[in-house]
C-alpha cells in the first residue's frame, strides 16, 4: 500500500489541473438582472501558440463592453441590429500559459443556464471547439443565472463597486500629487 502512496498523491494533484484545462467563463453562477463582469479564461494546452479565440454569447445575455488585454485585440461580432453576439480576440498565447479576457454583460431577469461556446485556434491551423455537453472532452462553459434571492443594489452591485473603487483611486492619486506644504521643524 505504501508504494502506491506517491502515485495516488500525484494523481490527486494532476486531476484538478486536467479538469480545469478548458476554456471557461467565470463566474459559474450569477444573479438575474445583474450587470456582471465575466472573464473568459483560456489555457494553451498545445505545443504551438494559440492565435485566435472566439466566443459566441448566449441570446439571453446582453454584452455591453470589453476590457483591454495587453497583447490581444478584440473585435466584437455584431448582428444586423448592431447587437453584440460574439467576439474574436487575436494575439499570441504561448504553450503552457493562459489568458483572461474580461467583458461585461447584463444577465437575463429570469433564471436560466447561459452556455458560452468558445473556439480556440492555433498557429498550426488546428482549431478546438469548446462546444460540447458537460461530459464531453471539449465542453462548453456554462453559467447558472438565479433569481432565488434579491440581486444586490438592483443588479448593479459589481458596476457600482467598480465605480467606487475608481473614485477612491482618483482621490488617492490627487492626495499623492498635491504640493507639499511648508515644513515645520521642531527643536528639542
């Protein structure tokens, strides 16, 4: 039994890494009606760089903005009504690295399951489609939207928190840049 101890420990340590090695949108749960900051996390599991990442947004969620990510350019995909229905990021993701691609979406007002199909393209021309069911080798990421409790601040909590943090940062910057007053020396 003792000779299998190290192997069992190694298996336990490696299994979560393998299970987590998918294109995943976080958070996995969110409140109905919320303005949510989502993050698409994509690892590169191949020996060649990832050069393109595409996501299709669920009809029930309304994507309203994207964050800039150094080294990556985002191109929103619009439908005929000018609604954002997807996005394509281009850049270079070396092997054994991951990238996080943030965006803000307004959740539907009713409980539902959001499905996020992602397509990962490599410099070799290979393309992985993260579109399968939960038990598939390449599953699509999902987020559960729930109405079971009141959404904080009417669903605007994350946005208001971000604005409050920005205001505090600007105040701190202003205080740090203010001119120094006259110095008073005290003799003892």
